[in-house]
């Protein structure tokens, strides 16, 4: 099915609506840094919850997780369902401290707890990460998806898609700041969930004998029951590329191991995620938003993982499970790479009808644009508040800080737009950069966790811990890469590597802190009281419900 005029009109209407909402809600709110970077600290819980999901869900989820659903199955949903539990921990134990300290940025906490030098080092690291990895990859993956769905997949509209997505996000986020980003996210999330559910519904109706949803679910489960296993054993799932899926999701590590390192770092100490919670009317409002985001995370696998499993069912067996008319020859690419990349776009292009296709594409664009806008605003916030204000112009006026925020976000976007097309020829290099950027996350998580909850942690221990975590993490890279043939270098799944690196880094920090301070409390220690972590009835009930649902899901699909 082609992308018809009606689809184009629906997509254009969506784009104009988002830009209009963004500009409308941000009118008169760019006068102070609090207005621009923290939306005047006025966000209600439902805006925070939806904005958290909009910032999180991007082309990486729609394309990448659908591809993982195709290759691995429902087990990849652990990233989403365990994130729901992680959000509860963030809401109960991290947010009260962050909000009490009146933070604008995550690096600012490092200054409050440790030192200005360490804060500046991490601020520069995060700015580079957001620009050169996050923004660039979202633009690249988003443009690739649009080129596949709207174009012919030959790259004819790839560059135009990158520029279009960048201009779309810039049109409202550069002017309006976090207020424009957060309020448009409410609409974006409704769209992306609706679009994802439409795709899943249509996919299930095509694999069922009577066109029903329930019979479609039963049909998919009966044909590929192995795709509905959450805790994988070695050799249980072999991906189309011939790789054992256990190396990506090593059994109980998704519940008790390295998954926690990835999730706590991402949801607890990631500026473009945590920033909207800092912009809440109050701590209670922020915590209720966290609970809403947790419930929405439980729903995400239905709209990003299940479509991948449906695509797998349609494209396996002789001539496809449901006959040759459902088999796309491009899915038989060597190593399964095209299979994984094309699962979600293929469903949209082949099965979603005219009219709805424009709506589903709008949902995909909503996921991409909302993430770009969030990253731009967070990059600007860190640069302005942690670099420009303390080092370049200490007495800068509020108006000046807002202007610098807009200019720095514009520059970040221009750099990302220039770099994104290069990823087509530097794909392997970029994957290498992404993986090795993740090498530092266990060390940074160790610094935050001990900084929050252990009063004896010293600044020197934190600096040495971050630095020491890098060679520890790199040690685990030697075995899998085959650089040196020696039994000294072990080969472990990436999740195990992260967990061990995190534990060893904390052990080093504890030892150094005791050596340096002789067991004394650090002067900048966070004072924790029972009252600090007291939560309201809405949070408690919501948290219990999320824990119960996640427990049931794992019990059913173990």
C-alpha cells in the first residue's frame, strides 16, 4: 500500500497541531531560566507521566524492540516491565532528595554531594553523549523508518527525513522550552499508543482465521510458544542471525542482575528523563506522575514487541506461515539484519489501510520528535546551568540564560543533523561507540548510589571510582572480542559485565572512603530521615498494583 494523499493530510494536520500546542502553552513563559528549563515548576502529574514515556519511547523502541520481538520474542519486554518497578524506586527514594535540593540538572547533584570539578567533568560527558550518540542515533533511526514507510526504502527521502524531523522538533521546543515539550508530549503519547495499538490490532486480525483479536493472539501463541518465554536459558532462542539470545538476556539477570544497572542509571540519573519530574508542582505530584509512567510501561510491549512477534509468524515456514502473499523477500537477508530492522515498518506498509497509515506514521513521528525535543532541552539545560552560568558569565541575567539555552540547543541540533547521515557508512563504528559509552554507566551509577545513601563516601573516592570502572569494564571486552587468547579473560553476557563492574566500583569507593576519612561522615553527606521517603496513598496503591501486575506477568510467561 502506498502512502496516499489522505495519509499525508492526516500527518500534516498532526504536525501543525503539535507545533500550535507547543507555541500556545509556552507563550509568555520564556522570561526566566525556571520558566524555560523547568516549565515554571508547574507540571501536573498526568503531564509528567506522559512526558516521561514520550521522552523514553522513540524510533529505537518502535524499530529496535519490534526487531528484538521478531528475533527473540517477549523476553525483550523485561526492559519495559522491569522499568516500571525501577520507576517506583526512583519516585520513592531518589526524587525526594532531588526535589528537596532544588536541582535543575543531574550534574548539579554531584556538586551538592561531592565537588564542582566532578560535576563539570560529568556535565561535559553528558552533553557529548546527548549530541554525538543520543540525538544523532534518534535522527538516524527515525529517518530510516520514515524512508522505509513513506519512501521506497532506497534512501531517496532519508536526508529530507532527518532535516524534517529536526525542524519539526525545533519549531516548538527551541522557543517554548520544557513547557512546550511536556505539554505536547501529552498529545504525542496518546498518538503513539493509539498508533501502536492499531498496528497490533491489524496484525493480529491478519494472523487469525476469523479476523478476531483473541483468536489472533491464540494463533500466534500456538505457532511460536517459545517466543513467549520471559526467562531464557542457554540455547532456548537462537536469533535469525544465529546468535543465542541468552547472551542478550541472560536468564535471571533480568530480575536480579545487570538489568538493574541499566534501568537505575537510565531512569534515575538521566537528565532528559528526570528533568520533567523536577518540574512538578510538588513532590507528591511528581510521584503520581512516576506511577502513571509505570502503568504505561506495562502497556508498551503490546505496541512495540508483539508486532515483531506477529511479523515473525507471518514470515516463517515455507512461503510464510499464512501463505506466500504474506512473505516479504527482504526478510530473508543474511544474518537476519533486515528482518529485525523492518518488522514494524513492514507491518505498517503492508497491512495498515489508507487513512490509518497516516495516523500510525504520526504516532511513529510523535515518538521520534518528542525524544529529540527532550534531548535538546536537556542538553541546553546542562550547558547553560552547569557550564555557561558558573564558568562563562557568572552574573548572567535570566533573559540571557534563556537565550543561551536556545542557542546551545540549536547548535546541538545542527551538529546532530550533520552527523546523522554519516551513520549509514559508519554503522559498525557507531555501534562500537554506543557500546563503549555504556561502559561508564556502572561507575556513574556507583557514584550516585553511594552519594545518595552512604554518608561516608568521599569526593576522591567518587573520582577514582568513575575512572577505575572504565578499565574494569574494558577487561570484560577482551574475551568476547578475541583480542587476546588467554583463559584470564572471561566471556560474559553484557548484563553480567555491567553488574560486576558496578559492584567492584562500589567496593573500591567504599575502601578508599574508609582509608581517606577513617570512617567519618563526609561533610556533604545527604541527611536521610524516615519522613523524607514518606509517600502518599495514590503512590502507594499505584506502586502495589504495578508490583502485582509485573509479578503476574512473569508468573504467566516465565
